[in-house]
């Protein structure tokens, strides 16, 4: 069983600038950076043209830690103070679901744990103490 915790920042359309800022400030290595325009499209949730180059997900290696971040889509709320979450990364979907079930007790489910295009089990929950968590199982290795 392997679990890691990382800080996840949500920026308001300036994610690319934040990546460059933290890269320089910490001497970080950019491990991944994907824009909304590079992700799968959905007619139910179209990406506005102005947001196609915004960051859907980025991760930076800072020493032995990983800082992750993404932009909020236009029209979605962005509240400073609520823009920092803790990500919990697990090896298996079952492990992710188990942790999610425990964190949701007395809290609020923001996105039920489910399969996504990047994870066999991903969910977002605010625990009973008001802490925002993103739970994600590693994608199956072929």
C-alpha cells in the first residue's frame, strides 16, 4: 500500500504564469503540463475558446515533493482560500474508495468517487473540518 499527499493549487486563468513562477522560485522540474484544449472534449461541458490554453493539470517536482495545479474554467467559482486542496494518491481504486468513504463521513461530497479518463477512481470531498481533498488512484499499468 502506497499513499502520497501533495498540495494542489487552483489558479484563475493564470496557471501557466504560476508554473513558471514556482519553477523559478523553487528550481522545480515541470513533470507534466496539459491544457484544457488538449483534454477530451465533451458537448455537455464545452471549453470556452479563451480557456483552451489554460492549464487543466500541471505537476512540478520540488525536492522530494510534488506541487500540482490547474486553472478554474471561466464561469466557475474561484475563491482565494478555497483554492488549495490536498491530493491523496493511491496505488489502487479500492484503496482510493476506502479513503474517500472515510473522509466523506460528516463532510460534503463535491464530486463522487468515479472512473475518469485519468484515473480508475477519482473524487473530491470536503471533510468535516472543511479541508478539501482530491482522492485519485493511479491509472492501471499495461
